[in-house]
C-alpha cells in the first residue's frame, strides 16, 4: 500500500512565524501536491512538484513556498504565518501512469493565532 | 476551464439502504478520468472508484458503483447497502488526459450521514 505521511496532525503557530509542513511518500511517486481544505471551499491546490527541485504554482500559491530536495519529500513553507492561513493542509502524491490518481496523507490542521 | 459540480452539500441515508451522490462536470475534451474520493471524519482521503471516459462500462467496486453518462457529463456514485462506516465527505474529481497534466479538478464535496 502507498503510504503518505505528514509530520504533524495538529500544529499551532503564532502570527509571523515561519512554518514548515513536511510530507513523505514511500512509493517512489514522481508527483507531489499540497492542498488546503476549508469548509465550503473544497480542496484548493497550493503547489505541486513533478520532479526533484521542480515545482509549479497551483491555484492559491500566495503566501506559500515549497521545497523538494529529495524525491520522497515535499515541504510546504509559510514564510510568515497569518491567521488566514489557519486551515487543514493535505499532501498527496501520484505516479506517472494512465490515471494519475492521487494518494493522500492524513492532513495537518494548522492554527495560526 | 474544466469544472466539477456537486449539487448536494449534504445527504443522509438509512443503514442498509441505497444512496446516490451526484456529480456533473464540464469539459470540451474527450479523454479524461473521473474519480470519487471518500474522506471519513478525521481520517485520510481515499480513492473509492475511478472511471476512464473512453470506457462505456460503468466502474464498480464492491458496494460502490457509478452511473457515467458521458453525453450528459454526469458521474454519479451509488452506494448500496449503506453502512455506518460509509459516513464521510465524498469528493468528485476529474483529470484531463492531455499532455503531462497531473492536476485534478475537484468538486466541493457532499457530506453523507448514515442513520442507524
């Protein structure tokens, strides 16, 4: 089974702090994704990566950056956390293939106070 | 632009009965994939079922089946013999099979309650 893990289930940070969310997958997937999930807004794509050191902006990249130094690891960085970044963050991965279906981690619920 | 619409924000079903969740999508392309994902409360999002647009036959996975109407751009999920463990948020998603497109387009989800 594919396993996607995220570094924290719950995280509380203060406004202005730099926040790192880590995601690791163990199936040698080429593609990795970061979403945020808010009630009534569904899943919104922040960034994705299709190879080591490669990244593309999603629909809501403002206020976020990402890093992918190793194939299995994809980090989401909030350079200066703000209260409007309080949300559930989901990481996903997918492999090169026909359907490109995505496999998800358990999520990190981030609260910025 | 491709869109996915789930018109039912909330639904409920009695245990052991059948429920159908609706999903419509809008694309001018002919080659794409459709997915239903399930997100139980406080648990991981998992893939329930996938459908390739070129396949006429509706996909089935145990108690889960889809009604894929390509001309109508409709992709509904039927859950038979509903169980308490089926209570979850269900998301419909699509992916255009064009170039190296890796992105899924998501609906806003339907919250399904299962009543004992």
